[in-house]
C-alpha cells in the first residue's frame, strides 16, 4: 500500500490559465467541490461533497503555501485522514504540466481512503479540471 498519490497532467495552456482553475473558488467548485476557498496563506476553508460511511461530506482545508502561478499546498482533513495536497505547475511544450501530490496516508483506513482518492484525482485531472481549463477559465 502507498502513503502518497502523485498524478501528472498536461494542459495546452499557459500556467496562469491553469492557476485560475486551481485558485478561483467558482472554478474550483465546478471541477472539484463547492467551497469557500480564498488564495491566501493561512486561509481555512471547507469543501462539501456527498457524505459516505465514516465521512460527513466535509473536507476541512487550509492554504499552507502559495507561490503564484507555480505552487499551492493545502492541508486536507476529512473522512479519517489528515494529509497535504500539493499542486505544482511548470511550463512545458507550449503548455503546462501539473503535478498533484496528495501525501500523508498513514495506517490502513487512510490508505484505503487514499486508493479511492487516487482514482478520483486521476478522473478529475483528465476530465473536469481539463474541461474547466479549456472552457470556463479561458478569459483572464
């Protein structure tokens, strides 16, 4: 079993455009979850999703690091996990490479949650985030 999820995606758009999809609360709600996010270090925020066994549907987060448009790190708590999520953007081949690292899955229960999240992150990076970057975040 693993303790870290790492996913990489490439988008044919500049880092600033991908960054908007990651840091605009409305865009974030469209591709990830409804939230009260603000791009400020120290900002505590929540995201809401469907509850499940052992999970009230609330993800409690805090912005730990922000270096626009390159790096953002969140603390991510909910459903029995206390982890970090790192979004790292790098210009690459006339576009942007996004590396997402979700770390800190310690113990059997959290690692099971990690396996579920691993599939979810893969689908979102290739699906809903890609669509958000392509469409809704097209204008500055």
